[in-house]
C-alpha cells in the first residue's frame, strides 16, 4: 500500500522523516515480532538495505536501524524485530498495533546488497536471530537468483520457535508469482543452539568443523565460486568474518564489490 498521506500525531514530525501507518503486527515469541507499515510512494531502496525507524512519542524521537525484510517491489514495508525490555525504542515499538504511526528516515542504506558482491556461483547468507531480516528481502528478489545459481540461507537461533519467521518467509516463496520459479535455487539451513532440533550448533562451529558443508552436500567455500553475506550478533559477525577470510574471501562495499559483505547496523 503506497501512501502519500501524513498521519496525525501528538508530536511534530521531524524534517526528513516519513510518518507511516502500521498495517499488521505478529508476535512470534516473547522476544520476537514482525510488523508491516505503509510504504511511501517516493521511497526507493535495494533489497537488503536498512532504514532508521522511530516512534512519534517524543519531541526528539529515538531512531534505530532496521533492515527492510520485504523485497524492493513490495507495496508495503516489513520489519522483523527483537523485544528489548529496557531498549529506548523497542520497549515501546513492541507494543504497536495496526493503525499506529511509525516514523522512518528517508534514506535507506546498507552493505547487504547484490551490488556489493562480485558475480559468483553460490551465495551464502549467514544469519542469526533477527539477522535474517535483510535476507528475507533478498530471497524474494529475482535479481538474487539471476546473479547466483544457488542461494544458501542459514538461520541459527536458540530455540525452534525462533526459527518460525524464516520458515514462514521461505514457505511463501514457492507460491510467489514473481520468484516462485526460482525456489529450487534456494536452500534453507536451520539450526538451534539451546534446544534439540534436527540440526544443532553455532554456525561458526559448523563452518569450522565442516559439518555445514557435509550437511548441505556442497564443497567447502571457494573464493573462485562462492560469495557470502553476514548478519547477526556482534560476536557472530566477528567470527564468521574471520572464517570467510580464512577461506580467502575479501570484504566488499558498495563502492568496491568483493566476495563477502557484513552488516554492522544493530537494533537496540
């Protein structure tokens, strides 16, 4: 739903900010929820980018980085969030309902975009927790499958319930009129760290032991053919980046594409 109207709020809307209406909220666990908002008609972004989100509940709203989880062609914007009890934004954001107003700064940015990677055969998307959000956007974008023959989305969480959002997004892919034909190119690899499930273990441990590659039936990462995107906790980013460099991959940026990229924007 493209929106050109400006909702009314108690506090003034800062300049350079969109005020958008919440269309849907779904809570997955006591720690995780998603929400969708109307999309400004003038907004353009690349799948995988993030925006700064806030609430109109103060003279100077608090803004935090949120990856857009919906693809660039979607009429609405979707976000996937953790609930932080004392977080300056998420303490309040987790209470939003359909019809409420959310603020969004007008400039999207980010490194988890197809343009920041050199062409390759296989793309790994390494995510933990809500780090799956930018990949939820990218796996619903035809450009991803046009650029890579195989896309491997890894999602590691503490419990099985925390994997639900990823399962939900991947399940909708098969019936999607725009990307359904590419579904065979996507592999969804899920693992838990604190609860029994078909696959257990931290992603960094599975990479180091080689279990990830044997589970997937693919050879170890090769800088000639493989590319990677990384999004998760600070420790996961550090350790997975080190692992990629150990395979000979080089970190890229929007201005200098290479063989892996890392997102360093965090929600709090």
